[in-house]
């Protein structure tokens, strides 16, 4: 009875029969493009006009990423519309913000940093939820797994920027370009730890260690899952001619 009610609650949010389910290709392209752009471009070094439109662009990327993640993960149409409405409002807010700001110091990377962090954290969570329902390893499984990994790094990038903006002390102890936060997120999730950048605030350190733990747990969990599904796929394949001959089975041709 409890299992049925829990399943009913989940079905309010997800529909695994949606036509968009497992279409992770575009999500991966968009996420990878966003990561590359944010790793190469220092948004804080732009002119006032350029920074304004950069805010709109980054907000639009967050909105598009969230929308694609929800659709590929099988979210119901009702919740897709609700979230799309929220994202549209955020995009309009970014446009208004771009018109009223006067200096680059007044222009955040996104229109609403706290909301951006929340949405960015939800994106990999819904993708992971969908991947855990896969019973066979397909191209969609691999594309989704890579997308979720990059989405985690992207989510912590926004979290680091939000902490840097809201706290009085600089995240790294001194001012750094926005591209450094993407670089720091990628090196943290992969636990490379070059040592050239480190979080100096207490909240920053907590977020950094959390990302490292989440990244490693994700890799261990999903590598094991994909290997298990691939082994299952292999065991279910029909035996080839050589295997039939070894077993003494007649040639079917």
C-alpha cells in the first residue's frame, strides 16, 4: 500500500512514456558548450553593455539546460509548463536587470543567483533519476551519464559564484575572473587538486569538499551501473556461430 502511494506521488512529476524521454544528445551539447564558454570567458572583464547581455545569455543557458533536462528525464507536461513559466519570468527579469544596471560591479552572472543554483542542482538530479530506471545500456545511457556529470560541475560553478557574491570575503581570498570558478569546479569534481586555487571561506570549503565527494560517488555508482548493464546486454545476446559450434548446436543458416 505504501509502495503504491509512493509510486503515485512520483508519477505526478514524471511520465516515462513521454516522447522526449532519454533524448540526452542536445542536453549534452548544450551543457558542454556552456561549460566551455564559462571556462574561457571572464564575464567580469566585459564592458557594461557586454556584461548586461552576458547576464541575459547565461540566464537563457540555465533556462534551456533546465528545460531540456526535464524533458529528457520524463517530467510530466504540467510540471514542464510550470517550470518553463518560471524560467521565462527569470529571463524577463534578466532583461530588465540588463537595462537598469549602470556598472559592471552591479551586473551578476545571472539575474537571480540563488534561484540559478537551485535550478542547476535540480537538473542533474532529474537526469540521474531517469538513468537509474534504465535496464539496458544504450547510447542514451552514456549521453545522459556524461550530461549529468557536467551538470554537477556546472551547478557547483553557480554555487561558488553565489557564495562569492553574497559573502563579504572573496571566495578565493582575492578577486578572480569568473572563468576561474569554472576551472575550480572542474578540477574539484575530478579531484585533480592542482593547488593553484583554493576556497578561503568556510562555506566555500564546504561546497568544494561536497562537490569532490558527490563527483566521486557519482563516478563509482554510474561506472558500476553502466558496466553491469553492458554485462547484462552481452549475456542476453544470441550466441554466434562459433559458440553454437562449440555447444554442438546446428547452424541456423
